[in-house]
C-alpha cells in the first residue's frame, strides 16, 4: 500500500500479464454512498477522467494510464509506476536551494503545465509530493490527477480540492482557474528559495503581497516573476504557463523544448 484515505487506497502492484511483471500503481476508490443515481454520475465522471488521463499520459512526464474499470460499485485506475523520489525530499527546512536549481524546476514543471492546460485540465493539487524526480533521467513527473478528486467533490460538495499553503484563495472557495496551478508552482519555488514551508510565510495586510524576499538571496529578476506567479488576485497573476516561461527564457536564456 502506498497511501490510504477516507475514499480509497493506492497500491503498488506487479502486472503479471505483461512481460517482466512491471510495477504499476493501482488507485482503488471506494465510494461510501450506494445510491444508484450517485453511482451512475460517479461512473460517468470516472470514465471522463480516465479518458483525460489517457490523453495526458501521452506526455513523457505524466504517468501513462494502463487500464481502468468498475467492479462491485468500486472504481479502479491502473497507472504506470514512476521510480524516483518526490520533490518534498529536496526541499529541506532552513536549507534553501540555489537559484539556478529552482529555475530548472520551474522550467520543467511549466512545460508540463503548458501541455496539461492546453487540454483544458487544471491539476488543482500541485505540491512537492506530487512532483516526482524520475530516477533514470532526473526529469520531474507530475502525478495524482483527479479522478478521485472529481468523485469526492460529487460525494461531499463542501470538500476542498487542493492543499492549504499551495492552493490559492479562489480555489479554496471552489473556483479554480488554470493559473491556480501557476500559483501553486510559485509557492513551491519560494519554499525552495527560502527553506520555509508556505504555512510559515505571511502576506502584507494592506497589499496582500507575500513577504518572502527578505529571507532569501534571490535575484530581483526571479523574485519579480515569482511575485507575479503568487499574486493573491488571479487577474494580477500570469494567465498562462507559457507567459511565465517566456519571462524566464528572456531572463535566463532557457532552451524550451
């Protein structure tokens, strides 16, 4: 078992019907409502989300969907297993990362978000534990897309989809936007540069500006980009991941693929 929650469990498994018995991830959702109407809508959402995962899994840095099915009023997703470690292991309290390393993380994830958002999908839970540094090539893989979240939202209308500290205000009141993911990534970058988890950072009471520059050694050019990424008001934020990449490319001469 990889994780356990109120709505289901996630396992690592061997696929014994494929050559070499490769490892895979099994996500098992167990709705506690057995109402026929609920299960019908949940099943439709589940299939729609699986279809999206099937498309997104074509990207090299998103796990491939291997299979999905419903059995005994429970739902299963089978996904590619990514061998590596989460970004959470690289973000140590009070040990900031070098600026160039943080820029490289931003570049990697922003290119992923360009692809994800171009398919009309908001991830809604960008956080260090959902970013896996793949063992064989060092690239960052984005995991935990939201079939389970979709059905949880259906089951409990008041549930918050996202993680406090990384999710912006509009998402926490149920109105996520594409640039809600940009906010979350900006918070991860600031955490990496300061060595401080998001929950320890404050905002200016008058301007809602995040207070973090004073506890980092970040250049003004990167700090300006990050401040725009984590603007409290989504209208003041970057409107697309591509816009952020463009500014970083100008400032750091990145090669975008």
